[in-house]
């Protein structure tokens, strides 16, 4: 089967940097995605890594190490609005349909 | 450019009843996937529709069924509701099934089964 593990909760203060880790076990691998979901809202796409290394998009960066089956999401200059749940996800290899398998999610609480 | 829309936003049903949820994909998208998200959990894949056919199904019983219309909109039907079906039901759309890891999610329908 395929599974992803990420911490359940992370707390940080405004202006700080926080890293959310994700380890995965898959039978095949295309890449690792990250989604943000505010309470009661829709998951929104943040980033995607298919190759090893760091991808930067504004205050958010995402890293992937395929050899370690590991990735992380880095949030810099934290703002109160960054308080949300963050999910890592991989695409299922079977069926070639783009079916996403999500981790359990990490709840980030940003404090003033 | 309208994003993914879902209706209704909230729904309350009792055990044994049937429910239909609706989804309109983002403009230009032809593939619709449905996910169930229990409180505090990640979304779980129910099934995906492309060209009006179910292409892949997750680990959900036959009580969960769906349909896709020629305009690419989709419905999710759940029969014989159980208390455990209470969840947020998310619809996600993408262009050309299997070609992208980016899916666009709707705001979801919050289903409560009493």
C-alpha cells in the first residue's frame, strides 16, 4: 500500500519559520504535492516536487529527496493567516487517473 | 473564471436516507474526482469520472455511486446513510485524467447523518 506520515500539529509565532515534514511509502512515485486547507474550506494547491531539491514560491518552499522518500514544506515570515492544515499528497500509480493519496494533515497554529 | 462549485454547502440527513451531492468543475476541466474527508483526517478518494464513466474507485462500498453529465458536472449519491458517512465531501477537478498532480477542490458539502 501507500502511506504518508506527517506531524499532527505544529505551533510557531508570527514572523518565524516553520518546517512541516512528510515521509512517504509508495510502490511507485511521480512527485509530492502540498495542499493548504483553512478550517471549513477547500484544500488549495501550494506546490509540487517531482525532482530532488527545493522549489520556492514566495514565502513557501518545498523540498524533496526521492532517495530518502522524504519532503518538507517550509513557511517563512509566518503570518496569522497561515494558520491552517497542511497536507502532503502523492499520486496513486494504479489506474493512471491522478488519484491523490493524502497524509493525515498537519495543523499549524501561528501565535502573535 | 469560475472555480469548482458544489451544492449544497450543508446537509443534514437521518440514517437510512439517501443523498445527492452536486459538483461543477472548473472551466476547461473535464475530470471530476470525489473525496470524503472525516474530521481531522486527510481526504480519502471515493472515485473519479472522466468522459461520463467511472475510471477508478477507492475503498468505498457500492452505496456510494456517481454520475458525470455531458457538461462535465457530476453527482455523488450515497444510499442507506450511516452515521459514519458524516463528513466533508469534496469535489476536485482537473484537465485530462492522469496527466497532472494538481487538482482544484471545491468548498465541499458538509454532510451530517443523525
